[in-house]
């Protein structure tokens, strides 16, 4: 079976402290590294990424979802792997996401924190609420589509580029992961998950406010229910 080209796509907002290391660690597992830098970034993320050998493009500053959509529009073929730039994802796990797609067993593979564990999602109230919200969304999606996924929200995932382009994605912020998964399942694409440990982020705090995002996730689920 012909091996498809793999592009590692890293959306970035103020990630100059981690981006160089992630690019270097990701290079052995992909053919190309694409950094989607936020238009709103004020630091040297884009400059450092370019010096580290990545191709750099810019989004329009609307949020993570728009950054992922820009990446999908830019990549022409093969498999695209999305990985966060905060150091919480393990680049060495990229082959576990890509192989099921290369072998024709899946079209979308999600790194599962529920199966691999998470250092980020335990300990304080905020992360625990995020963990609960993610588990609830996964349960709802499983009930709707008759699936048995353990993870739905992790941004560390791989998918076929041609499939991604057919999903007509619209989300601009953190509901993009829910939209990708639900639209893929509605179109009968093959979806699976694989264990991957989530590390504690290197710096900064998550931009996800569970209370605010709860309404956004709810609307995204309802919009893609039928």
C-alpha cells in the first residue's frame, strides 16, 4: 500500500517557548511541518518556527478552529496531524495516530487521554470540569452514532486531508474538535482512538472556559445532531 504524505500542523498563539522543540521532535514522523500562527500573536513564535524548518502561515485571529481550518485549506493531500503547541502532546505518538490511516483502517484517529492518562486534567477544579465536560460530550456522541469512542475532544488527532476538505467545517474556536468528529461520523467515515498520555502544559493556562464553552459545545452538538 502506498504511504501517504504526512503533514504535522501546529496551531500557535504565543508559543515561542515550546515551538522549536516540538518541531524538532515532530520532524522524524512527518514529511512536512506546518505552523499556523495566530494573527494576534505578539511574540516570536512565527520567526522561531521558520528558523526551525517549518512552513509558517497565518490565520485571521478568530481562534483555534479557524487556525485548523486554515491548515486544512493549505494542505493539498495525504494525512494531516494536528498537535497543540503548549507541550502537552507527545510528538513521538504521531505514528500511533497515522498508522491506522495508512493501513486503511481509519479515516480519523483521536489521541485518547482517557486510555493514555492526563497530567493536565487532574488536580484543580478547572481541569476537572473540563475532563467531565469532555467525557459528557463523548457519551452524547457515542449515544447518537452508536460508537464506542473513549475520547472526542483532544486536539491531538490525525485525519485524511481529502476527508477534512469535505466536512465543510465552520467552527472558529474550541468546538472545532466536536464538529470534526460529528461531521465525520455523519458521513460514515471510519473513526478510532488510540492511547496517548497528555502531559502538563509547559507554560500559560488553557483558554477554555467551561461555562462559556458549554453553550458553544451544546449548540455545535445540536447543529450536527440531524
